[in-house]
């Protein structure tokens, strides 16, 4: 296995300069060709993924659409050329006391990228998912590590990507798939000297182990990991009073969506005591009681979920508000929550914890103790706006995305989307793994000083967006 990984990483390195110097239009066409090849797999892809993951057809068809949609989004990003961040400060030979040289800047790709497929998204966060799409868009060859939970699905998609490589006349090293269980394949991939960055979505323990390998290499490399989040939902008093019943039903639907196996699952609810909160609990309990049990992605995930729920149920200071086959909700006081750091840990599956707060001050104190999150949600009506306004600066420090009167499950692939946040939501809070800005993870700036026009990169002569002496041109 190690020899095979060494070979594909060397091939990726050999293909790097050939790939990154392709015209932007050719790179964009390649991304679109991948999307076309995935769609051409037809129903075989969906049926295979259903058998391996137990996910329903509608979910997988939607995920396939998202996978192809983000490939096409990045094709548009590449064609537009703004990701290059071209800048030009013309020479000022007569400036006093010293002349200024001619300075130009552009972003270039880092090099071959290792992408680890996720268990819970066999298409959109796996072989040809967002990390792969954004790395290829940046100009980086990709070596993808298949997740063992859906190997045949991974192979089908990898074959589609390989056909796109061949069909576009690109070197074979632009993309490769590696497989294998245990830690050895991942270790070999992250420590290979040809790999210059890593994209990872998975467990906190696994991600931290790989991040440490990336950090302690002879040449440390960036590790972009999405590790864990409980995505707090804040039920503000006026909204809770006016629509506690509806909020309870909406919460239960979000919690149980996909058997709760989303990184944006609402695993924590924060609310101020009152009649509205009791109606919320009653509604959520009724909805969870009626939720159908779902098969989880793998036996290991199911076992971990059961252990997590059992531990919460056995916790002497927690109240079991709902514990059914379809999902579970526990309650705790703010004081107990603050005293037990384990209560902030994610349970991957349809389980959530409700923290009862006495007043806005206690609510704020709970938020201050939270780790970094992918999302935080505010349910509020107009009378809640002063409290929301007071909390927003704190929430901005805690999460990458702030929602109003919605539910965190579901991430739009768009230019303004952020799917990231402070640790442990991600290992680098400056980045996103979803949306157009994801390409920035795999780029670095290079400055060209007094280079003659004959030697300048072609992008400076192609009428692409450029910041010219501080002004957009």
C-alpha cells in the first residue's frame, strides 16, 4: 500500500506544472467534464450508494446534484479569474526618496492535495466532493482517500473523474484514488513529501492525529480539517412564547434528518425558562416519538451513537426529555452544563441537549463557554432584536455561519457561503470548505518584481480582473 501511495503522489507531482499552466478555460472545462461523467453513471451510482450507505434515493440524488453543482460553480470561478487576485503596482522610477520597482502579484496553487472522503456524504464530501473540486479548481492535482464505508461508490466516481482526465487530454497524475482501512494509508498520504495540503472531514480524534502528522513533517503543510460541532440553536424569549410548538416540531425535523448524521445537526439548544419553552419541549417530544428509526451509515457510527445517548441517559444531573428510536433530547441547567465540559461534546446522530437558562445573562455565559462551531441559529421575533443585537458580536466569534429563523441542516453551495468556524469546527477558522471561497485554501501569493513582459505569467495579459495601483481595473 505504501509503495502504491508513493507512486500516485509522485505522479501527482509530475503532473502539477503541466496541469496548473493549462489555460483557465481548459481547467474550467475539465471540472465541467467531471460533472458530466458523474451524471453519465446514471442510476448505477445511486443504487450502489444506497446499498453501501442505507441512505434513501432522494437524498442521494440530491447529493449527486450538489456534487455536480459545486464542480460547475468552481468552473465559473476559474473562468472569472478573480481567485488569482491579480495586482499591479507600476514602477515609479522618479519617486523620492527612493524609486518604486514594478510589482505584480498573483495566486498560484500549492501543489498536490490529499483529500479524505467523509462517511456521511458519499458524494458531496468524498471523492469528487467540495475539497476535490476546489483543489482542482485552484490548479492542484488531487489524491483522494476513499472512505471504507462506501468503497464501490468511491470507485465509480473515481473512474468518472479519470475518464474526464483522459477526455480532456490531461496527464493521468492529475487525479488518483487510494483505498485501505486502518491508519496506515492516511499516514502514508499525509507524510508523503509530494503532498502540499490536506482536506479532511471526519472525527475529531482522527483529524487531530492527521493534523499532527501534517504539522511535524520535515516540511509542515496546511491541514484543513472539519472535526466536530454541536451547532447551538438559540430560542429567544418572544419567538419561543409566540411559536414554541412550531419551533419544537421544526427542531425535531432538523435533528432527525438523515438520522442526524450531518455536521450541522442541531446538537445543542439554548433557551430561557418560561411557558414557551415547555410548549417547545412537548412539541419536540411528540415529534421525536413519531419519528421513524433510520439505519445509520455504519455499525461503528450506530454503536458510538448508542454509547453517547446511554451516557447522557445515565447522567445523574440530566433530564431525559425524549428518548425514542428516532431521536433523543436531554435537558440540563446552565449551571450543570457549565461544570461538565463533556456535555459540549458532539454525539453524531439524532441526539440533542437543551440547556435551560434563567435569564439573558446566563444565556450569554453559556455561549461564552462554547467551543467553535460551524453554525449558530437565532430564532427570534422583532421584540428579541435588542437581545440578538447584543449577542451577535459573541456569536460571530463562535461560529462560521449565523442563521436567523431557520435550521442549520442544509448548506447552500454559493459564493457567500461559509462552512467553517473556530476550532474544533475547523482547524483553520479563516477558511471554508463549501462555497467559492474554498478555493483559497489551496493557493499562495507570488510577487514578481521588475520581470520583463516576455517573462510574466500569461494571466497578466488576459484582461482578467486586476487591482492596479490599488484600483480595480
